[in-house]
C-alpha cells in the first residue's frame, strides 16, 4: 500500500510502502525492483511504523516521514541510517524549498495540525497553523499549497 513516490537524482524511483509493509522500495526507471529495506518497528533505527512520505535531495539523501513513530529518518539512497529528527508530531508529508528548508505536515484531525518549517538538521524555524491535510508543496517563491482531502479543497498560504 504505497504512500508516496519520489524520483532520485540518479533516475531511480523510491516508494514508501507504509500501510502494510513498513518498507522503502527502490525501482529503476523501467519499474524493476532494485532494493527494499525496513520492517515494522517502533524504536530501532531503520525500522518504520507507517512511512508516509519521503523526499530525496540533490545529493541523494533521503528523508522519510516515519509517521506513527513521530520522527523523520534520514537515510542514504541505499537505506543506511544517517540520522533522525524526533521532536515531531505524526509527520505525514515532507517537501523542500529551493533554499533547502523542509516543510512538514504534522498532526492529524485530533492533534493540532500544522506545517513546520525546518532546516536541513531538523531544527524548527517556523510553524504555520493549518487544517489537517494530506499533502503539501512549496513553490520556488515560498508559497505553500496544502491538499485538504476532507474539505475537498487546496489551500494556498502566501509567503509574506
């Protein structure tokens, strides 16, 4: 049950497989499976409890929203653990702006949904109060778009 797909700078396609397998899969550009890693787990590094989204930077570093473990795991393109951000609340989606800041959709319908903006080390820079959404995207000029499935709308937050 895939939750997100993302192309890497090398041409591979990575898929977070969150709702059943708790794994990350790497496919080549023709769709052939190259590698998979991860398994269900709550505390050990490299294990996941609902990997819900991922982002890959230009240098191939992968950031995985480990939603139910309230963290982002930072990994190499082959699944080697590089670090984690742990001061999160159910991160469901992640994207990056051209300046290298990460935008994370956090919370759920019952837990103070918000968008947090973080640096490449996971340090909190700013938060935006927002309804619970399913996916977000930031434009090159810094506007943030949030898909809010339950209300059947897309909300735009303009950068000041």
